[in-house]
C-alpha cells in the first residue's frame, strides 16, 4: 500500500517540479549566461542583426573566422 501511495504522489509531483525548474529555474538562466559568454554565439547574433539590417558584407566578415580555411 505504501508503494502505491508513494508512486501516485511522487511521480506527478516530481514531474511538475522538474517542469517548473526547466521553464523558470536553472535552464533559462544557464542558457542566457552561456549565450553571453560564448564568443561564437555573440558573433552569430551580431551577424544575424547585421544581415537583418542589410549589412551582409559586415556579417560575412564577422563569420569568416568561424568558417575555417575554406
């Protein structure tokens, strides 16, 4: 009887707590910090902004260092 009550309570509660942590807790904070620290992400975001403003040549110049030696 204990196992039935425990599982019936624990599984939904653990799922809800995990979902809330994923949506509002550690994951969004970690993702935001990672995006700010990563030079690749910063360059990619800058290039996307430049492309949306019609400055494709400047965006290409920023992204060339990540393209390798092709």
